[in-house]
C-alpha cells in the first residue's frame, strides 16, 4: 500500500487510529509506504527515507535511508527535530 500524506488535516487521535490500521496491515504481511511530512509518524516508522535538503530544486537528494533513530544529527532539517520525538512518538 502506498499513501501520500495520509494524516494531513487529521486530529492526533485520528492519526493513532490510522497507525493502528497500518499495524493490522503490517501484521498480515503487507508493506505500507507513506510519503509524509508528519514528524511524529516519521519517528514511529520502521524505515525512513529523508529527502532534501529543501524543497523544489533544492530537494531530491537522499539525506538518510534507514531506521529513524539512526538519523545523523547533521543530515538535514529533519534531523534537527526528529530525535526529540522518539520518546513522544505514536506506536507503530
């Protein structure tokens, strides 16, 4: 399953409902791929591909590909904010 920005506009409680649905899909052996800007969801991911370092012509470079908790502190804007969210992240 591939989803583009699935949590845009959702209340945080609704985001958790969506994450729970993703867990059901994953437990059944499916793959879930999200294009997402929500950092709480990114912190809860099993695997993160961070693109950047900016948008438009300033983007398109893979800054990180791996576990979110392995994101190098100097890899880009996401790295500045993501580490503090690991302890607050929603379950995935």
